[in-house]
C-alpha cells in the first residue's frame, strides 16, 4: 500500500545516515539503547499512526468537538486511539523512565509526532498539551505538586493546557487581567477569562490541569508581574485524590476553519464560584516558566507542520502516479499516444519536486533540532552543551515560523495537483490545508517568530551563537566541496551563505539602530531567507551522504539519486530566488513603515 | 462605515485617472455615455453589492446549496438578490442594448464584478455562467436559436452553464466520451455524464440551458472531433415556450472546501430517458466555440480573485486599525505607553502594504485588460484593434493565473493579520480564503494558464504581440523617467523589463527546442515573473499619475502619497525577488523533469 504519512525510507535516512543518531547510544543516558530499539520504536509509532489515528481523521473534521453546557465531547473514534496512546506511553516519549517516560531521544519524539500529526493533527494537540503541562510540573513543581499531578498528567489520565491568551491579551501576553488572590491556606483564588485554550475540556480524561498565567494582586503591570498557577478542573487533594468541582467553566468553543476536533475553548475561572490554584514556581516568574512550555510547543507545532506537509506531499504523489490525464508533451501530436499519468507533466513534476524538497528539507531541519536537544543532554563538555542549546534557541523560530508557512504552501500545491478533486471533501487534501492553517498562528504567529529571531535570537551572546551556527553550515560546505558530485552545489550554497551572513549583519545592525522600524519591517522576509538557507544546508548535507551511495551503485539507488536531484533542485532552482530576497532586504527600503496610516486607503 | 469590498477612491483612480476611460466616449459605440454615467453605474453596482449581496455571504457558506432528488436549492437569501440582479440587468452590463444589455464598457463590467465577487463569490458564479452561455448563443447561435433562448438567458429568467469536464476528461477536454446522435428532426440525442458543472440546477430559474461538449457518432477522437450543443433542462419549442423535461438530471452535488452555495453538479444527460440538444454553430467546431466562453470566464475568474483579495485586504486593514495589541516598538520599554493598534507594528504594516500592492496592482491589470477589450471594439484602425486583441489574449493567462494565486496569498495574509480570530468563523476572512481557493483551479488550473502562456501566447504572431506589449511598458517607463519623483522607480523597472525580455526569449526558445520539457518545468515560475513585471508596470503607471498630484498638494493627498509609497514598495522591495526568480528560470535547470519517477519516493 502506498505511504500516506511520512516516507519511511527518508525518515530512516535522516535518522541513521544524515544525523547518525546511533551515536547517541554512546552516551550514558542512551547507553541501553541501540539503532534496533530506535527502528522498533519508529515501526510502532508508524503502526499506531497508520492503523489507529489515520482512520479518525475524517470523523475528526466532520463530527468535530462539541460543547454542551460546559462539557466538551470529542469525536467517538478518539477514545480508542487515546486509550492506545496512553497504553503505549506515547505522551512521554523522551521523558525520563523515572517519571513514567519512555526515555527515548527527542529526535524520535519529533519523528513520531510527525506521523501522529500527519495522521490527525487535531488529535495530536490533546497529547502535545498534556505532555507540555506535565513538563512544567516536572521542571518547576514542588515535590508535593509532582506527587499530586505528574503521574496522572504524564500518563494521560488527566489532560493539560496552556492558559495565556485573553480577549485583550493575545500576542501581548503582558496585558492580561486574570488575577490571583492569596488565601490563608496558601492557595490562590483565580479569576479571569482565557480564550483560545485548546483542549481545556474534553471527555478523554477525568480531570484537566490548567497552567494559568495571572497577576497576583498588587504585582506590577506587564510581563514582569505575571505568575503561573496550576488550576485543576476538579480540585486535587494533597493525597492525589480529586475533590470538588473547581469552577473552571468552558463557556463556549470556537467554530473554526479547521482542526474541528480540537476544542478551542473560552474558559472562565471563578465565574461560577471560587476557583483555586496552586502557585507553580516562584511568584512573578510566570512568563519564564510558561516559556519553557511555549518553546516546547513551538517546536512541536513545527513538527505538526512537517507532518501535514509530508502527508499532503505523499497523497499528491500517489494521486499523480495514478491519475491519467492528457498526453505526454513529446507525444502530444501523436493521435495514437495513450493517456499519461499526470506525474509525467512537467508542471506537476515541478510541484511534486518542490513539495519533496520542502518536506525533506524540513524533516532534516526539525529532526536536526531534536537531535541538538539530545546533544545538549548527552554532551559531556559545557562548551558543546552551550553550542547545541544555542542552535536549538536560534532555530526554534525557524522550525515554528518557516516550517508552518511552507506547510501551508505544500498543502496548497497538493490541492493543485488533485485539480478540482482537491477542492472536494472526497479527498483529504483540502482538510489538511484547513487544519494546517492554524499552525502559522497558534503558539505565536509567523510575525512573532520573525520578531523573536531578529530581536532576540540573532544577537544571542553578542552574535556568537549565530556565528557558530554558520560554522556548522560551512563544515558541510567544506565536505561538499571535497566530493565531485556535490562540489558545484556546495559552491553555490557557499555563495548564498556568504550573502546571507552579510544580510544578517545588515538587518541585525539596523534593528539595533534608529532604523529599527524599517528593520522589523523586513523581519519576516529575513526569517524566510534564513529558512531557505537552512534548507539549502540540509539538502547539501543530504547530498554529501547520498553521493557516495550513488557512486557505489548500491541498493536503494533510486532513493539516493532522488536525494541528489532534490538537492540540485533546491540549490539551483530555489536558492537563486533567495538571492533576490536577500537583495530586497539589504536595500532596507522603509516604504512599509514610512507610509501614512491614512494612505492605506479603505 | 469602513469599506469592505473595494476601495472606492482607488477604483475611481484606475478608471478615471490611470485608464481615463472617459476617452471611450469619443467612440461611436459609447458616444451617448460620459464619465458621469460611468460614476452613476459604479455607485449603483456598489450599492447592490454592499446592501444586497454582502448580507448573503455568511448564509451562503453556512447553508450552502442543497440537493434533493435531482433538484438544487440555493440559500433563501439568494432569491431577493437575484431578483434585483435581473431587474437591474446586471447580467448583461457590457452587452449591446439591442440584445438586452446595458451597453456599458467591459472595464465597468469588471469593476462591478469585482464588487459582486467580493460581496459573495458563490452568488457571482451563477450570474457569470448565465451570461457566458448567453454570449455563446448570441455569437454562434442561429437566428432561431437566438429567438428561442437569448432573451430569457440574458435576462436571467433561465440559467446557463458550461459543460466540459467528465470524470476522465478534466484538463484534457479532448478525452470526453459524451455522445451525440442525430435525430431525423435535426436535433441530437445527447448521452453522457459531466462533472464539476457549476449552477447546473438551481431554484433561481425556471430552466437551465447547458452548452454541452459532445462527440457526434463517427467523429474523430480528440478535440477536433468535438461539437457543442444547447441542451435545456426543459425542452424549448421553436416559439420559445417550454415543453417536457429533457432528462438532464443532476445526480449529486459536491461537498467542497468553499463556495458552498455554488452548486457543483454531476449531470447525467440522457440516463433517465432521451435527452435532446441543438447543434450550436457548425459540427466539430465545439472547442473553438466553447473557448469563446472559456476566455470570458477566465477573465471573470481573475476578477473574482481581485474581488476576494480586495475584500480580504480591506477587512484586514479595518481590523488592524481597530485592534489594540502590544506597544509600539519605539515605546516598548515605556511602562506608561498605551497599547497600540496593530497597524503600528512593522510586520503588520508590511503585510498590509503587500496586500495593498497586490490588490491595487491586480486591479489595474484586470481593469486594463477590460479596457483593452473596449479598445478592440471602439478602435477605428485594424492595426489598433489587432494590438489590443493581442494584449488581451496575452494577458488572459496572467489575469486568470497570477491574479488568483495572489488572491490566495492575500486572503492568507488577511487571516494572519487577524491572528487567532482570523481562523474562526466569527470573522469573514477564513471563508474568503476557502472560497478563493477554487479560483486557482476552475476554468483551467494555474499550471494550465502557465502552459497556455508559454506554449501559445508568448509566440503569437511570431512574438510580435509580446514585443508590442513590451512597447506599452516601455512607454510608461519613458514617462516615468521624465518625472523627478518617479525617475528612480522607472529605472529600476526598466532593468527588470530588460531582464524579463531576456528571460522570455530564453524560455520561449527552449520551449520550441529539444529542451521543451525543462522549459515547461519553468512555465509556472515564468508566468509568476510576468505577473510581477506587469504589476511593476501598473504601479509605475499609477505613480506617474499620482506624482504630479502630490507635487500640487491637491486634495486626496494621502491617497496620492499612498500610490507613491505602494509603487516604491512593489518596485524596490518586491521586484528584487523577481530578479532572483528570473535567474532561476534562466539557468533552466532540468531537475524536475530529469528525476526518475521512482526517485520521488513514497
């Protein structure tokens, strides 16, 4: 049967040949594991995604989540899938065995999330948030809090959320108005309304633990006055048993363009009666603590984008191999010529190769970032830890912002490949496109990611992180130049990287000068450029691994040759456009900020 | 009240200041009209769109068209709107008064369709198809056929469709299998199944006249053997009265991503009993005849794209002017600073200016094409007629292919501007995005438009049409160089046009050589480049008109300055990227066609 989630061979290639994650097993942390365990793990993840999650995708869209007097019901098919998820400990893939995790590397958590999100993005949101809330408790909770919550959240018996957004506090979290008032018993009374809270109520779990950002009475305005609280739907006693309803009330769920089965809730804390919460970590450290979860979710959202792009590409590819329409161009005047499958038409082929180039480049990028997280944990030198942590921080906005934008593009091209059929609900690609669109918005819009990159990440450690990141790319270029088959590609990428470095310097300097507004007017294009460069790097890296295999004429020759052609396409056909994008940024034209408000018209 | 369909001032600018359509009134055809009549016409169109069509948009999506045993029902609100449409003769804006038309220029038909499509795209499909079918009858029908059908179709009493697509014949129309067998009375029995037929049945009309492509028994395979027939749902007697049900049966309508109120029908001809049709024009001329309608609809679809892009931009603009979120960057560290409306954030401003640049550039492009159609009709010299007809033919794939792709992009950016709210059904932009996606598919996908441009249009009259088109651009550049305020912009555009001419030559030559496959692998990027160049031209043209007004400091100064900033943005920020796209095409890398099928993976 044709693959419809992620390309098994390519996943193996990235894990075992490009990143060579088997090396992680040399560390103490992963010393008990080996590549066989990794393969087994991936097989199980694939089976779960294909056999259990994928069949829920259509119902997920057609039935969706429903609301009735404060209670949310998920599509019926979710229950079996969720039960299996819990049984297989799929919520806690990369967590320590001591806290109920599988103890696998993060890179495999990403590779499996890609499959789960490809199979059913809405479903994956429930498990992502459950895990994220658990991680906050694991990292910042008191011993008692861990005892009370962690086991049940990590096992999926209870759900979790992240409660930041309010009607007047979206991208600007600091504007929130939810309040916390300390009680004599040390708990806090929480009052406020949060919106756009995914999974805030649902019938997969007995209880939901909400990490809630709120301001303690008297604390300063803005982000520095924000604390974070654990607010369960049903109160949790110190012995871990559940008590009374805690007046966490979902007053509605949103009607949305996609991810219909993901309940996007408006949550009232304390409107129906007193609602208590427990302070997590220290007072006024709420933003820093929540950002731990935010960073995790941003990376997860990137992988969700990879998943839907991957599914859309494979579906389009399968369709293009089967659908007969028109004749091959070279036989267009031959009345005897048979109909051609549309994969033979150059424009369809261009779309497919572009989709492939994005999907595979993004796979390498997102897996690589997971691999860097593993290196932070397993590296023995502080210098190496710091190097890899820096790369993770630097790449987070790219993983989130660039992957999701390209995933929208790939889903769009998948619809184009299907033609009129792609626009109908008879085929799955239009749902993928609608589901995917949320990814460029939640956990910080593309614009927010771009501002994070330009305003914070680029200048980390006085630019040292960025320089070390470039060194990684240049190491691949050096290797690429040594091989006859990749020399020209490496030289082309090198030119692009030199110009990119100049672009980053220029826009980074401008952002710290009186030209700050003009610079931030180019923040999103700059993130786009950096994403292109990273993908060029990933494709060259792939080609340097594939080239010797092509030369040897080993088995899987078609696969390895495909790697070479894809690298050629990305570097020779797509990167020239990136040069144009860099020229555009380098000119630093300020039309967008200079134009008067009134001149926009309307 | 804020505008939400098309910017009245900008529409006036294009019509009266850029194109100066008042000059058309010097012709005999439009001698009785003047710019006041034109303004009055546009006011009425705007009122109809705003007051009558716009209120039907949401119901259009939520209720949609429904099917019951062969009969299609449109949303209830459509009936009043359609009645007003008929009463105002809005189906036949640019048609001769003698055949029931309003006798207005085509450019105004486009300007009003922009409004109608912006207000409710699904509704506009019904009227577009009714008109298109009428036009076929007007141009190719016998005197008797005109007497039988034309009045009722043009007045909207009866509906119309275009029946090309079959399950195995989509982009490849020549593969159709619907047959026609001649009866003794000169009629033909039609048998076959057409799919994706918009408006094939609905309760706005008493009868539907289907122009149907079919092959007469014994005629050759492929497009050269296709004839076209008028097949009414209820038979029409020679005296114009309707007779029996003609066995045109809609067996289902499609569930789709958007345009829910537009019934996309599967139509059986002759499955329920004999179904008769009348030959339209000569035998085996069906493709040529249908292409008359196809070209009309392609231009209309471009204008639909302009309409939804325009609506999405204005909605985003209004939202950005009202939504308060975060502080201005320059005050971000000032604790006393008030919240800023998001139009103040550079990245939001960039999105808005980019949307504005696309919408206004596309408005100029689509109106200009309508104006050229008017010049074909009104010009007195054959040379001029031929010049303008050539430009219309050349620009048709750009109007259709480029406008609709950019309209998808603009709707997407509108969602981004709204953030999380944009993804909900509480706001209209997600519907615009879903509705708009069909535009890149129906009436020939983007890839089909690109192939038409590269394979047919570029080389028309041995490239003479293309050369004359470049002359038009160069005339604007020459004018732009004369003005101090536009000199630099004109010089930048000139460089782009020189490189574009080289690119067109290169890819055009390749398409006629053994590199044909590689060339067609770059057809869509080439169309994209040509669209960029045309928009650069339109913006320079706008700037040359606006610059003297800015200098004079006349009223509407904000508007004219906005024109200058938008031109600056498009030419200085976006065209550099076009240079990169041209480099990519010029390299003519053939990776997309060279890669083996097996190397795509999957």
